[in-house]
C-alpha cells in the first residue's frame, strides 16, 4: 500500500497520479504499486511539485511497518529518532487550535 499527499502542486501532476492511483479525497492518492512504480511516481512528484510539497508513505518491513519521505514546501518534516520516523511540526506552522489546548487559563 502506498499513499501520496500533495500540497499546492500543479493540476497536471494530480492528473498524472490518477493513472496509477485512486484519489479518494482531493490531493490524497492511494494505491498498491511495485517499488519501481513507487520510485517513478516519487521522482515525478519531486520534479513537478514546483513551490508545493509532496509526502509519500508506503508499507515496508521496518519496525513501524511503513516508511515516509517528503519533498518541497510541506508544513511538516520527518525526524529520524533511533530508527523510527517521526513527524515534526515546526512551531510557526502549528494551528492555533493545537496550541490553545496546552494553555492554562
């Protein structure tokens, strides 16, 4: 299983991905493809994302049973901690509804 999430990319890239994957929600693509096709789609997304961003996740035999990679301007980044991939959200991009939960009144 593989998932690709796009942010602010040209429409033609979305059209290209629909040849290989399903788009159950705008800019989210899901499918089951070979490693060769997965890497081909990744290179295609990297080349055409322009000022946008792309996130790709796929099933693999790691401790987490999946792997992630990101390219371009995404609102998050991947941090590798002792072999585990974690998602880091920079403080300036955290939505206010997340930060308000931690404030004591």
